[in-house]
C-alpha cells in the first residue's frame, strides 16, 4: 500500500523560499553578504555550485 504524504501550503512556501534564497543571490548578486571562506574557496563558481546544490537538494524534498 502507498500512502501519499500530505503537505501543507506553508511548508511548500518555506521549502521553496529557502531553496530560492540559496540559488538566486550567488548567481545575480555575487558580492552580496559575508563570505567567510578561505582564499582558495573564494571564487564565484564555487559559491554557486555549493549553494545551488543545497537549494536543489531542498527542492528534491
């Protein structure tokens, strides 16, 4: 038997909002925020990959 999970509308908004906040800012606003990373990780494409992967992982939920 399969029991589909019931998701409320506010849970969807929280998940989508968090995912979009992780994906959009590093792409369009690369110098926005405080990045406390070592010098070898202080490249834009590394930030986009890490935060983009985290946002996609949230959307997969």
